[in-house]
C-alpha cells in the first residue's frame, strides 16, 4: 500500500473512531436511563388488593417501568415520608390517610393536581366532600382512593348471650358494658379503646360540633362534649373494658385481634375490617351501628379512607402518575376492590352499581356514611396536627381520660387553652 493511501485510511479511522465511541457511549447512557425507570410507591398493608396490583403491574408493563413497592404501617409511614420530604428522596406515589394530604400540601410537599383533576371526565363523579379532604387553599393535591367512615362493630353472639340490643346512645353503651361484664366477664371484655385517640373523634363529632374548629376557635367547649368525655372516662376506668398500654399506632392491632377472636364485644373501626373478617374470621357473627352519642344528640361520625398523592420531586412525570391515579380510581377498579375486600369507594357511579349493592360493607356502612364529617380537616389545612388525634395536645387530654381519674373538665380546659393559643 502506498504511503498516500495509508494516510487516507488512517484519517478515515480517526474520523470514525470518535463517532463509534460517541454512539457506544450514547447507547450505554440510554440503556442506563432505561434501567432507572422505576415506579417507587408507598402502600398500606391493609390495602394489598389483587386488583390494585393488576392495575399497577399493567401500567408499569405498558410504560417499561420496574416496580418498587414499599409496604408501611401508618405509624412508620408518616415518620418515613416526612424524612423523605426533608431529604428530597421521595417516592413517585403515596397512599396515605386523606387528611394527611391536606397537611402535607400545607407544607408544600405535594404536586398541585388542580388542573388535571378538574379537567378530567371523572371529576364530577366523585362525592363532593371527597375533594374537600384532599385540597388546600382551593387547590387539589390528591384523589381519594377509599371513602369510608367509622362505626361501632359488635359481636352478635355476645349480645344475644347477655340478652341486650346493640347500643344507640352513650347511656346504652354504659349499660351494655355492665351487662356483658356481669354475664360474660371476666374472660370477655365489653369494649376496646385504641391508643391514638382517633377513635375518640367519632364520639366528639355531632350536629352541634361537626368540625373541630369554627371562627378560629375550638368547638369542643360545650356541655355535650364535657359529658361525653366524662362518660367515656367512666367506661375506661370501669375495669370492664380493654385499655391498651400507651404506645404507637401499631398497638391498635391488639384491639382488632381481640375483637376478631371474640375476646372483646365492641370496637370502633371501618369497612376495611370486612374483607379481613370474610377471609380470616368467617365464623364471626357481627353487626354494625352508629357510634353512640348522648341521648338527644344528633349523631355524626368521622370520615375515613385513604388518598393518592404525588410528592414534589417524584422521578416519573406528573402526567404519567396522574394517569395511574385515574386507573386506580376507575369505577371498574372500585367495584373489583369492593367485591374483593368489602371497601367503600368515592365515586357516585360506584355507589349506584348493582354489583356492589348486596355487599355487606355497603349494606352496613351505607346507613352511617351520610352522617360522616371530615371533623378535623381544617386543622390539617392550617398545619396544626397537634390539636387533633395523634397530636401532642390532643393526646395529652386523651391519655388523661384513659389512664387517670383526674377531672375531665380540667383536662378539656387545658386542651382548649393550648388549642386556642395555637390557633391565634
């Protein structure tokens, strides 16, 4: 080969080499980017429904995402997600109790979905109150996944053996506790309190006090609330009911297991129990009534349920995550979730679907849900969780009710003083 031809060939190789290296490097980068397409989401262990896995798996497969699901109990959930918000290492999607959405939004932790939600065809099909629970300052930050409330579960066999009817009033509840203790005790306790105070809230909510704050002040300074707290303290101090040791939210599971295994006769809970009973405790004969209130008081209870939200800093685009949220709240998904687990849902067309009409959860809670109120939602929106269940100020009052015989008037006065100071 001549020297001239050799130089031409070398020149061509020099030109091609960077192009080859660039293409190779680009391909490696693209492959690396593809490998990093992971859908990270946090979920609650009570809601591991097959239908949700099917929806999420189908979405991930269509978009080429790997799945990283972290399952967390509520107590550890809030600690972890709060740390994630602080560190900026957030998941793409979270399922949380709907009041947390308003609370997190008030702190600037969530993506604003107002435009996407209001322009979506399903917007008007959600019960109007569900948007109240996931909004802050007239902006919407989530979608309710479940729309539920609290009621009083009771063991029908225990009540039949004691010769009594389920309680309608707090006065009835006191009599039921005495009757169950005298006829079935001490191996069976009449009622179970929870350790967090959340299940106290349905007793406090009524037509008189549908919300925790009004006109910038706590609504709890009423004779009805004072008598309610004193009545519940008397039940807690009677020695005839289960009062758990102070602890984390996970301690609530003790109350549930005792009821499900027939060791206590009554507990406060929601329709999420029904699927568990159906699958794991099919012989349990139970019923449900409204949470008892004082005689003559128009009863209310507390809304419950979880919602979906997107943390700020999520890796997957908002448009894709919103698409997943709409799939998880589609009516067909909701119907499948009810048939699988007995859960109540937030869509009006779900409620009218004949496929769910005969479900036990719908029959039991359908008569209670119209009286449910998001009692403490405004507190969450202004960022004062201290004064509602789980917060330090509320917990202090609740623990005095459960664990001491101190005056509930004094305990409530202390709560009101600190609450109104914080509200100011």
